[in-house]
C-alpha cells in the first residue's frame, strides 16, 4: 500500500507531525461551530420497518380516522393512605389549566362527566384516578420534557398539600423522561469513561503521558465525530439516543485500543532508533496496515447493519461507519503524530533507551506462551470446554419487551405507569386497535365482531370505536387481560391475529381484520428481530471470513479464527445472561442486546485475531511455527490484554447508564471482551494454530 506508506512516512517527520496535529485541531474548532448532535437525537424512534403489519395498519387508521390530536399522555393521581376525593383531582387539574402551559392541547374535563362515565377513570379501591391528556402535534422531544416538568411543578405544589402523588405517564410522559435521562446519563457516561481509561492506563503503564496522549487524541476525534454525525442529522438522518451513547463508547474504546498498538510498537523501535521520528516511521510502518485492517473490519461489520429490516439496527450503520472512518484516519495520522512529537518523554519514567539490548520482560505472557505451545491440547481443550458449557446457557434466554421496566424505579413516568398497572386493568395501559375492512359495514357488524372477541378469555373488553361514512372501514378498540407488554400478551396476539385475519359475519359477509397498537408492534418487533439475527449473523460471518481469507491467504486459518469468535460470542451471551440474573436480578433482556453484543464482540474480537496472526506471520518468515507462535503470543499478549482490559472497562461504563438495556449490553460485551482477550486469543486460537499449521520446507509468507 504505497499511499499508506507515503502518508505514514510524512506524518512521522517532525514537520509532518506538527502539521498533522494542527490540521486536526483546526478541523475540530471549525466543525464545532456547526450543528450540535443533541439537536438531532430522537427518543420516539420508529424501529419497525414501514412494511410491518402494525405500522401499515396504524397508517391506514390515521388515514381513515384522521385526528388532529398530538401525543397522548396520562395524569396519574394516587392517594396511598385513603380514598381519593374527585374534587381534589379537579382542583389540581384546574391549577394546571390556569397555568396556561404552552404545548398542552387537551385535558379531559372530568368535572363534566356523568358518574357512570367517571367510574372508568377511578380505580376500584378509589385510591387512584387517571386523566387522559394530549400534547400538541409537531412538538420535539425536548418540548415534552419542558412541558412535563412545568406541569409536574404546578401539579405537585397543590397535590402534596392534599397528600396526593401526581405523575405524568403514557407516551408523552415517557418521551419527556427519556430525554432528561439521556441528557444526564450521556454526560455521566462521558466522565465515567474518561476516568476509567485514565486510571487503567496509568495503572498498567505507570506513565502519566502514556495515559494523557491517547485521551487527548480521543477528545479531538470525539468532537470531530460528533460534529460529523450532527451534519448527518442536519441532512435528515434520525439519530437514536441509544445509538449516540453506544457510539461514544465505541469511539473511546477504539481510539485507545489503536493507540496501544501503535505506542507498544513505538516503544520497541525506540530501542533500535536514536531519532524519535525514525522510530515512529518504523513503528507505524509495521502497525498501520494491521490497525487499518482491524478498523476496516469493524467498519464493514457496521455496514452489514444496513441489510437489517429493524430500523434501529439500520440507524447504527451510518453513525458507526462514519465514526470508524474518522477513527481509522486518526489512527494512522493523529495518534502517531502525537507520540512522535512527545518521543521518549511519553514513556517517562520508564524511558526506552537507544541500543538497549536487555530482553523485554513479558510478565505473565512469557510463561503463558511457553505453556500454550508446550501443551496446546490441554490449554485449548480446557478453554473450549468452558466456552461450550457457558454457551449452553443461551437456551435460558428470555426477552423483556417493556421499555418502562428499563427505567430507574423512581422515574415519574415509570412510577405512574406501575400505579396504573396495579390499580387498573393491565390491558388498558396500551390498547389494541383492530381495523375492519369490508363493504357496507354497519355498527351492528362491528358490534358482532366485538362480541365475538370478548368471548376469548384473554380479552378483557372490546368495543366499536369508529366507522367511516362510506362504510368501508371500521375500528374496534380491544383491551387484553394481560399486560400488553408481556410475553403472554405478545404470544396471544400473534396467534389471534393469524386466526382472525378475516371474520365471517352472520350475514355470511367476510371482512378483513388487521391490528395496530403497542402489542401488535411488539409481535412485529419479535418477528423482525428474529429474522434480523439470522441475517446479520450469516452476512457478518461471510464478510469476516472473506476478509480473513484476504488477510491470511489461507483456507484453513480463517475458518478456525472465525469459529473461535462465534463460540466466544455464544459463551459471552450465555455467561452474561446468567450473571445479569444473579448480580442484577434481571431474568430477561432486551431483544436488541444479543444483536448489539454480536456486532461488537465479533468486530472487536477480530481485531485481536488480526494483531496476533499478523505478528505470527511476521515471525513465521524466519522461525518455525511453534517458535513463531511463542514469540507472537509473548509480544502481543501484553498489549492485547492491556487493550482488552481497557476496552472491557470502557464498555462496562455503560453499567452507569440508568437505561437497563444499555447497562446489560455493556455488561455482556465487557464479559465477552475479557474472555476473548485472555482465553480465546491467549490460549484457544494459538492451540488451533499449532494443530492446523505445519512447518513447510520454506518459511510461510503471509499477507501481513
């Protein structure tokens, strides 16, 4: 790669290093004047594809039964120590109305409802009342948060005097709380990540500058990436809150990871070259291609997400791919430039000296390398057995579909949601709407269908709720007996909508039925997600195999390299869901967690494969397989284990997030990276290499 060599040679000169750093700083400052990423984050992201049945049905309902209403919400009034006085609720609502809070479109006027209608809003024990409301259409997520905060302040001022708890839940309440959650959580995540990386780098390398230089590079790259993604947002790309949070973790992890690979080789070369810039030219010359190839693999893995049907996975692709391109460029320009400028001072107090011939100490990896090459069947067999046993736990995998359960317990929208769930029919939390399509439909037809529905033991109530003037479309509102977010409700509705895709009326007329609402969307989500898992795993495996064939110029090695990655992923997932249950008490995880974990563990795991194998090929030019492998394990073990620990700790920083989905994802990925670093890359893969790779009459010539 002549262009790459020409670029890294220029960056490695004193003038080139200064120019590189200046260019990056100017780029960061100029781009900071552009749009801000936070302005384009969305919390109400539509994850399902437009072709999903529930989305098609909802669009048809909006077309045939148009409404100007905006986002619905629920005011929850709860008196834990006695019966709730309706007059008190009316008083609180009047205070909210008199506050003239901009953005509230409508609050149901319970003061004008007849007693029998009012009962529908009051719990059986009369401790709780729910009052539906709507916010205006066209509001942004930040608007929801501001409106809810102002409403809560007004409502609680009077509610507390009456010993009443007041909460806002439903879509409007949840959307507002989600915005505030991510605003505070992202900032905490950023500081936690920086703190973890700083402490680990200083602890591992005992050098303040070795810790600060990668972080300096990360700060610059972080700002450039954020502003670039913001430009994508300004261009029309919807940016999911969780996507932005995970992107920041990937960025810190990858930049620090690649920094370790560069400066570990730089430290070696400073022993061979007196001039710090010549040493960097040799170091980056040896590491640029493996680092770019490793980064390119992560980039390609993210691009695969374009082929997913689930829009949340698709949303990852442009954001993460953009981040990886910028990270890769920084890895062969900004990072080596910074280290070259600091030179030997970067390693103080353990400064590498020119001409130093004493053997570098390899800590635990020297003995480990001897053990693995001496007893490969024992080392590889024990690790493989552990991975298989832990992987079997994936058969105990259960999914959680209730997003609210992933929020902190004291969050107002969750607290209100759980009170409604406890005091009212659970199915009323999120009703299912059935669209009836036919010719010359009447109210009697809709009533007949509703009556048939209520005969089912899983349906609490069913009532006609609309009929078009031309009689072609009607709608029925259905409340399930189970929590609409539960597995039981999802499994029921999945079968029910198959059995009742059509309905034959008593007059022998057949009508078409389709379903919308939260539970219907969760049915589609489960089906789309299951399909996407198979698609992503298949495409990702084919892609990485192809890249490994290109890298190794071997038929056998890519197969067992990929096999170790896959078994490592399954083991991490199996062990992860066990520990998540034992430590955190979660017996189910989000449907997204396995896919996210697969993408990151496979993409990042292949990085360590590439570093080890590329060093093996380099040593293999002059040594036999066994000797070359021992040198490769010994010399890459330290940097891979250091990078792995830092990478795992960086993802573990997601545990600080108040969103359970992200916490569990970070925990599983951290476990997987640790196992990958120490067991798979350090013992299992070398054992397989010894088993499959044999000495030839001529030294092996690898591509790297």
